[in-house]
C-alpha cells in the first residue's frame, strides 16, 4: 500500500523501456503503509469471498496452499514514483481463488479487495483474471514478510502498487464500482502507471 506524496523524489537513472514515465529505478523494496503492520498468522488466516448475488465462500491457509501456485517475475511501480524490476513471486492466480471459493462471478464486473487493518481498493474484475493477478505468498524464494503484506497480498503488477492490497482478508465481487480507501481520498480509480494515472484527473 502506498501513501500520497507528490513531493517524493528519488535518484534518476538512465532510461529503461520497462520504467513508466515519471518513475525512477529503485534497487531496494521501500515499505509504505498506513498504520501498524498487522500480525496475521497463517493458522488463523482466512479469505472471505462474496458474489454480487449474495453468495459467499471462504478459504483457509491450507485451502490456499492446496491450489495451483505459479512463479512469476514482474516489475513493480509505486505511485510515489519508484519502480523495481524483475521481482520474483509465487502465488495463486486470483481466478483459481475465486473458483475455489465457489461464488458466482457471472454478473460481477468489479472487485473490492479488503485487507486487515481496514484497507480496501477497487479494481475491474477483468484486471484480476486471465493471468494478470495473483494472491502472492512468497517473495524472492521466502515467505512474504509482514511488512510487504504477508502472509498473503494481492499482486497486480500492471497497475500502481497501491492496487496490490496487503494482508488480504476479503474479495467482494460487485456489479457496480465502489471506491476503495485511497480512491476515496483522491487516487485514480484505475491506476495505470504507463498513463501516469496517479490522482483524480490524471
């Protein structure tokens, strides 16, 4: 999760075609969060999923670990202007998570993803399917650290990183779009880094 900071400026590097406009290359993995880092244990972790028709389902950590896992190497782009290239993750495709939860997605067009600590973010459902998003639990070969959203976070690398909600606890599938935490405070509804969609009006 990223924080609003129009004045955040980092070191500039030589142009790289994988770095969107207005971004700079970062070698570290900055931690930007609101509030304290939740202590979420895998023994009690649970993901609640609801469909637009009111049907619900849930997964435990054991359920998640039993689903097919993919290894992906992706670039990350934070709204505070840093980009980190070639990060490697393991996670479950969101499509497989929704299927395992057993909810009807036929009428859904949007998702509101919730995390422990009260965070939420909204996305078109299409951006979570077809190999575009994962529920990630491993980063660079190790269990995902709490400060980076562990034990599991949403990973949507084609959008700014605030859309990749940390400490995921729920996915609400909806017919209509509903702004999430930062979207209500002026962040762009979609957040495409290549179009510099940082804030409302971009």
